């Protein structure tokens, strides 16, 4: 399956709790932390929910 690289580029401070939990579920804990994940529909839905805080690239 296709992989994507997600990087947190904006802070989760002053964001709704659901967005903070979504970042945590994606495995992003700090600014500029990156993760390579499978591009499943569930992951893509989570990425879409917090895409204003992330940079997404193909891996």
C-alpha cells in the first residue's frame, strides 16, 4: 500500500481537544516531528481533519 510522510508544522496549542487527540493518534507529539504511515482511508480521514497543522508528502 502507498505510504505518506506527515510532519507537524503548526502547534496544537489553542486547538480543540479532538484535534489534539487526532495528532496523538497519528503519532505526532512535537513540532516538526515526522512519521511515515500507510495511506489507509482511516489515516487519510485523520490527516484531513488536521491538515491545517500538517505538511503531507508522498514517501
